[in-house]
C-alpha cells in the first residue's frame, strides 16, 4: 500500500506498524485520515510516538473514526465520560487487560477500536502484546473451522469488572453487559474472517455441554497465545497505540509492580459481529 502523507514502518510481518509524520494536536486532513484508516486496516494496530495531546484532542482524534463508546464500569476523568483511566500502582490488586482479550466484547455492539495514550511509565516493563485474529483463524484446521463457524459464544462482563477489578456499574445501568456473538466474525472493512473468542470475556459456547464448551474454548484460548501471531510494543511516554478490536486481541503485561503506569483510553463504537 502506498502512503503520501504518513510514513508506515511495520513492527512485524504479521501485525503492528509505527506511524510517523503525524501531529495529532492538529485536525487530520481527509487524505491523512484515509491513510491512517488504511494503515489500521492493513496492520490491525498502529503506533504513534511523541504525541503531546490533551484529553480533548484525543477525543477529537477518536471521533474521526466514529462515535465514542462510554465504558459500563471503568473510571473516567471529571468531565470526560468517554475517557477510561488506565492505571496501576503499588496499591493495585489487579489491572485491566492482564489477559488476552478484545475490549468490552461483552457489549451487543463491541467497540471498533481503542486508542490508548500513555502518560506515565515504570522504569522498565509494562509492554503490551497484540495478536492477529485473522492469522489465528487461518491457522486452524478445516474441521475446526467448520465446527466453530456455525457456533456462537457468550461474552460476559461481571466476572471481570466486578469479580476481578472490583468496579461498579456506571450510574443508570442495572445489568452487567453480556452478549451472544459468532465465534468467527467477518470484518466489515477487510471482508476477512477472524476468530472472535477471548479469555477475558468469553465464558461458554451456546448449545454445547459445559465440558464440550470448556474443552473447545481452552484450546482456542491457548491457540491465541501462539507467538507467531503476535507483536510486542514497548511504550514510551506520550506514545499512542490504536488497535482494531474486531480482528486483534491484546495483553497488558503487569511485570512492573509496584511501579506505576498511567494512560488514558478513548474507545470507538463498533457494530454487531456477523
């Protein structure tokens, strides 16, 4: 793919690319927006360095890609309900994202993408892993593809947001999000098939016994961890990662306790998986 207004350097042949030539403090022109959108579609997660943006500018960037999602439980800065605080320190008992997952896949219309801006980092550690779910699907045998291609699985949030993180539902909500999604979804832009189950939110396969469901899900969860599907991003302060939740999963490493890590995330609304 040819780019005129940005530079794109792949992080690996499978997933991830670093974007330069962009100042996100300024509004994106139509051509630059198209090229960033194309780079995200091609590489599934894209990274920007040295972006000294505030919360309003981060939201403006996210809105170029769609309506902003408001998380059902996570804390937000005052006056910015569309922003998630991603924080860990010496007082943390658990952290968000410390297992392979796609953000808030428990929603009826899971987010299209997430944009994380890192403000504070530990002296070392705190990297994030990303995995390509197109590759994960294609690497499955034909009989397994046939089996899961006709199945749906439940994605639930209560065990994560209340059970692990100790969060409460946002005011006005009365039920923890849970949704039934196809185990293989077709990306609405690329048209490719992607594996769409994750160890963070997916709890059981509809129509199977508990034993059958557990065996298949555990096999797929382990499959997702295959190193050849992945890239690893080493954060620096003021770096941004923008990932496509429809075809990628990620894992935030918590190897820096008791050091602190702080970032802010904007999440772009998506559509119902098909």
